[in-house]
């Protein structure tokens, strides 16, 4: 008798996580499933280990080379479809499942036949009570994906079910019937944005994409740190590929401006710190998207990330024993880099939120409470997003870019003028190329 659910795990060189994932599957309350493990030519002994540990409990599919997340999942999807399963659960190798997750996902699917994909509430494995996300929306104005309930600690009163634009393939239950209508993922994307585009295609075909708060998994969160520009290349190339295909045509000039701005910021601020790899990768990623060069990255696309050769912040600290970073209370600031910087320098660090509209009065109060060895900075999400009310301070952003506004209040405006010039020149070229690509897509439908 055919199992109701085929479970597909895509693996590459994470054997310990893979074992943990399979163990959590075998502990599920719902047991009417068959497991397909797709190994993308791992070199860490993963195939041998899972064969030894699980043997007849899994179907092991070994690729002769790394096909990326999209190619790996597609291999598993093809086998699961042959297996005749009504539903297929996609899992990353670094997730652990709550015992009831499959019961909840199936209940959601069977309550509404128009649902093509349903996902779970994804918690962080390293912070088990903190959400990574629960579904996401595509932001067609900012050209990004906005995860819902991102980083919420100990969430309560979450809606049981939400409709969204996308759920990540790290845990997504898919209706096989819907795959017959839409097809598999686009394997030419290799990795990143493959599941986003797939969900978009389901919705475009009239299906729903949902996420369930009562279905829980724990994920070894996010992209993490890479010593190369691997994630920047695939995220940037495939993002441009997505938006130039599906964005309203009259918004393509805005996409062109975004591309120029993103690259120019990486070039300018990277150069200040002696880091050139990210800007080089972004430029090649955009060129490949515009030239239709997808698949696995070719040579001279992904580079080793340099360590910063210039410690810009140290130029201003001057022997201070404490750093106080003040930030806008209305935004969610990421202070990881400056906090780690202070720790490594053995400097006391404190983050203080202020109301920017009243920053001068609050700053005067802070000055009264500290001594001469305290260095006060304004912490911004990005230098170029510093509020106009901020002046007379050194500004540091989430990437440790630094601008001194004490002597030159117009420094940020000067950078903005430079970027505006870049947009007005390169932006026109990118717009024309995006329009050419759109014409090609429309003629090949």
C-alpha cells in the first residue's frame, strides 16, 4: 500500500544534522510516510553513515555531482511522484521536527483543496523559543522577501493559519496534484530563490500558500557566515532573475536603480575597509542574470571574503573604555557586529534606544551620566539611512561602516549625491537591458 506522504530531504555535507533530522522523522506521531534522502555528492561520508544507521527505513538517492538545493529537491520530488504519494514533505537536512508537525500540516492541507503548499512555524535551533519565521511575503517595492514574525521570542497568540507568498523548502508540505499543474522547481537557479519562485508559480496558477503556527520545526538558522561570497552570488543573481521576469514592466527602471544602488554601496563602503570581494561578486551576479547565465556559478564569480584591512572605528575610539551605541527606538537594529567588536577589544558596550525626534535632549542626559572615557556613537541600519535629526556624532551602521558627522555634517549627503550620479548613468543602461530580457521572456512563453 502506498504511503500517503513522501518525505524528501536534500543533503550536502551535513551528516550529523541529517542523522538528527531522520531520527526526528521516525519519532513523528504520524507514520504513514516514506523517506527519500537525496545526497548531493557529499564528501563527509553521509551516504555511508545513513545507510548504516537507517538502512531499509530510507530510500537513498546519490547524485554524481552537487545539483544544488533545486536540483537535489527535484530529484527527490521525481522519485516521490513515482511513489504515488498524495503529499510530499520537503525538508532541509538541518531541521528537527516536532512530533505533531505532520499531523497539523496534513490537517491544514485536507481542509482546503486549493492549498498547494503549507509550511510550519520555523524556530531557531540555537534559540529554541525564538521564531526564525512563519511564512513570508514578497515585497515588490523593495525587491526582497519579508519573513513574517521574524525573530519573535516566545511567540504567543499567533494565528493558527496564515496565507502568505512563500514558505521555505526547509519544511514545506506540497500537494502532488498541484505539482502536476505547475511543474518542479527551476533547477537552473541551483540554490536560493528556487522555493520562492515555485511558491509564486503556485499562487499564479490559482493555488494558496499557507503557514501553520501549530506545526513546529527547529532549523539551524539562516545562511550563517561564509568565508566566500557564495550566498551573495546566488541570492543576488536569482533575485534579479525573479524580479525581471515577474515584476510589472513599468517598475523595471526602479529595479535597475536598486541594482546600481546595491552594487555602488558595496563598492564604496567596501573600499573604505579594503573589502572588494562582495562588490565584485554582485557585479558578476547581475551580469549573469542579465545574460541568462544560470546554473552553478562559473569561474570568477565567487571569491574568498577578505578580512577588513582597516579598522575604521578604532580611529575614533582613542582609548575609550566604554562604547554607548544609541539607536532609533522605532526600528529593530542588529548590533551584533559592534557588540562583538567591543567584546574583542575588551571595551564595555551598551545599547540605548532613543526617540530620534528628541535625540538632542536625550543625548545631553546620557552625557551627564558618563565619564570622559565613554565613546558615544549613533547606530544606524545603514549609514545612508541615518535620520536627518542625527548630527554631531560618529555614526556606525550594522556593517561597521563609519561616518564622522562632528566636523562634516554634509558627509552623508555627499555620498548620496555620488550614488545618485551612479544611478542616473548606470541605471539607464540596466533599465534597457532589463527591458531586453523581458522581451526575450515574453517571446519564449
